[in-house]
C-alpha cells in the first residue's frame, strides 16, 4: 500500500499566455489509479492531496504524468516521470522530487513534482482474499475483509449523485462568420466527463433544448466548465466564450435556472441545472445484500406502492443484479486463460466488478443496485478480459429488458456477441430483482427517452444495410398484402367475402362516429391478447427469430463466399443492395417532388386541372355530407366489377401524379429545350460569313473540275 501526499509542482508552461491549469495522473501497470484535481492559472500549484494506492508488486513503477487542462480542447502534455517502488523503505515517509521529462525531447527541463511517499504493508494478501471469497458465509472474519474490499471498489468507481444539465438557449452570441452569424455548439466538462451539444447553424440566438447527465463523484460538488464554439468546416473552430457552474453553491433536489454571461466573449447561456442524490446506485458483496432483509424489502415495496405513486415522479423503481459467476469463458491470453471482469450498465449508469486473474470460470459474487428512471430500459451485462498493455478484450454480453425480469430467479445466460445477434463462448449466472411503481412507469413512458451518451460510432456495413433494407421491405409488404386483400373484395374473387365486406362497409360508414376509431384499435389489441394468451399467435416470435437467423446465415454465407470470390464479386454484391435502396429512394423522392411541382405550377395544364378538381371537391364536401360521399365512392368500388367485369382497377390520384414531372425530369426537359433552341436560333453575321466562305470554296472547286 502506497500513501501519496502531493505538495508542489514547479513545471513550466507551454501555453502562450505563460500560465497553466495543471493536473496529475498516476498509473500502475498501464492502468490509471488516481487523478488529482486541477489547479487553475498557476505554474507553482499546491495540491495538498492525499491518496492510498494498492499495488500487487513492487516491480511495477508508478508512472506520473502532468497535463495542462484546456477548455474544450485536448489537454496538453507537460511532462512525465517514474517512481520506482523498490527504492522505498517500508513504513517510512520519504520526500521525493521527480523531474518531469518529455520522452520525445529528453533535453528539455519541464519542472519537477514533489511527493511525500509512504510504503506500508497491506492488511492481508489480495489474491488470498480473491480465492477465499467463495466461502464467505463460513467465516465472519472473511466477511469483514470482503466488505472492506467492497468499500475499496466503491470508492474507486461510485458517484454521490447525478448532475442533470438542460441546455436551453443562447442569447446575443458574438458573430464569427462573414455573414454576421455563427454556427454555435457547446462543450461541457466535469472532471474527465465530456459532452458536446449539437450545432445550430446560422444563428446568434440558438435554441438547443438538450439534456446531459453527469456523475458527481465528490460530495462537495465540483465545477462544470462550459465553452461555446463556432463550427467551421475548412478551418479550426472559433472560440465564442466560456462560463462555469460551481455545483457546491447549488442546493440538491431542486432545479436551478441559470443565465450565465460568457467570459472572453459576448452573449448569455440559459441552463437548467438539477442535482439529484443517487443513493440507490451501489455495489456490494453478497454478504451485504439489503433486499434479502425482509424489513428492508418491505420498506422498498412501500416506497413504490400505489399510495405513493405521485411522490417524486422521477424515482420509478430500483433493480438489483447479483453477478454470481461465469463458466467456460473464451481464452483471450496466450497462456490459454483470461483475466475476466464484468461491467453492468443500465442506461448511463455503469458499474463493474473486480478482476479474477487467470481463470475461465470466475466467481464474482457481487450485488449491483440501480435506481430505475425508465422501466423500458435494458440491463446490459458485459464480460471483458483485462489487458494491461491495451484496452480490454470483449468476451461476451447479455441484454435483459427490465420488463422481462422475473424476481428472484437465478438462471444461466448464454453470452452473445457485441451486436447480440449470435452466441459466443461462455455462460454467466445472474439473479435479478426489479421493484417499480406502475403509475410512475406509465407516466415516464409519455416523456422522451433518455439518450445513451457512451455509444460506439456507427460503421458502414453491407450486412447491416441489407438487413435494414429487408426490414423496410417486410413492412411495405405487409401494407401491400393488406391492400391486395381489400382489393380482392372489390374484385369479387370470393363472392361471400366481398358481400360481407360490402355490408360491413355500408353499416360502419352509415353509423360512423369518431369514438369508433379508438374503439376499433382497442378491440384489435384485445383480440391479439386473447390469441397470444391462448397460444395461437406464439408463432410470431418464432417466425421473427427464424427470419433473423436466416439473415445471419445468409450474411455469413455471403461473407464466406466473398472471401472465396474476387474483388469484383464483392463489388457486385454491394451494388445489388445499393441499387435496391437507390430505386426505393428515387420512388419516394419522385412522388414528393411531383406533389410540390403540382402546387408550384411547373406544368400549368396540370395545375389548372388540379384547380378544377379541388374546386369541385370543395363544393361537394360543403353541400353534401362526407358520409354520403364515402358511401358513393364505396358503392362504386364494390359494384364496378359487377357492372363491368373487364374493367381495370386504378387509382386516380396516383395516375394524376404520374403525369407530373419530378425535379429530375424537369431539369432533363429543360436542357432538351435549350439544345433545340440553340439549333433553331437565327443565324448571326459570323454564321453568314462562314456560310459564304464555304459556298465560295465549293463553287471554286466545281469550276476547277469543269475546267
């Protein structure tokens, strides 16, 4: 165990103004173990911070890096140094001065960092605790040590609350572009957490209406740094201004409206800031599971009872996850083992277990507790392999919707790949409990869903594009099938069905009232529920799984075939997908442009025809009740085939729109008209001169021939 007391840093500045905002990072074996607070505008900062670090081996040096904090930009590197732990004396405090160096410029003097370091033995062996944790119930002493270890993990990764910032608007920002406007966006930073808003184009009074949630690790609060920038496409973004929010000055459980003037610039930002306690988010060992206590469970059930449905509406419920163990994990290291740890996520809340080294069947025995803000959220449990030299390797993942959880059920879940479309090696054992208020959950459903801020960047994928295209195609085919069924009633393909449809049409239209629309939807929901409860419609889920499975097999087959085939075959496979998407987009865009061109008088004849038709429709609807018009239309559609068996069914509106040119056709016709105009225009003097020269040469040639 190492105890560090940072005192002073005499590092020089690399910034033009001659000042720095330094902070220090400490790493052991490639993992960051501590980060100091930032001292603003100082070349001789005084931290007076004290921290205790656990190390597994004295052979690994302590890597110290100093950075200059920049608002909204990447922090500048100011120097690094190594502290060799083998040189320390046990239980003796030493004053250590580390000279900061730059590995790329070893000759530069970057100042020094002064530390007071104390090396002391750990209370028991860490690895021994990991092995003995399996028998925690049999030893009260081990339970005490396990709880102490849990507290150590809690200090390293748990937060004291949530800071919710709603970015409302900006007022009278400084113009940065030549047109006298700006394209502003805002960057937020609280410690190592960073968020960026969307860009509002060509405005000095932007309206963002965005919300960001920060985790608050310090009970005393913190400072949120806010910078405003102007987006430029061809050069570096322009700085508009900055401001800060001191969270220690704000009361908790209350929404504060702040109008912050921008420093080093012009304008004002309007924010809504709310500090919410997050006591329900925690991690502990199995021995300190409060839901197993009947008294605690009764209090929680009472907290989310029907009588307290309208108290603290944001507190929808709580979920508890017991991560017990995993079996048969994938071997990620060269020695045939893995160093697995588990990450549990619920929306933007993220907790993780300790690492079990060199094991394919790890036991964690951890209990995670989250407060539920949306009952429709999905609980994600991911297993990683810890790697000291690079980022953690993915081993498997499980996603469980909260509404699918059965309380108290301990069951194994097969691990899946990152996209959750296929299995991977290994099984994880979980036990989950969720308690929530039905009324609060229902009210929360009618509000916008919380966006997850930590997401992977989207990638271009032929398989994903083809899958999405097939999904859209299936939805369209459902509409086409329904339309074909209705059209078959008009065609009298089955006389009994057409007669029943005709009588039902007359009955509904003649007695139609507006309340019948939600009533019909209600009856449809009840009918499908009865079918599902009776087990008649269970094939729907199986059909969807089969379709996804077939698509995955088709994609895998395509990938394998593409590996065997050449580069041109891959291009042809991608080309087919893009042609289908291209044709679909062309059809949708063409109809939209034709509707626009009808009202923009692109073809005057069609626009005059539209005026005549709309005028007649206005008069008919004004003097004749809509019910009679619909009845007349329906009777005509049902009896057309009886009156004329050889008539061709058509849609008058689509037929009209097919005559209106799209924007592409308008441009093509315009160019054709221009070319024909060039060919028909009157000859100029230059043309007459050239024509005379040609006639003279022809006549001279004919004279020579005759001679």
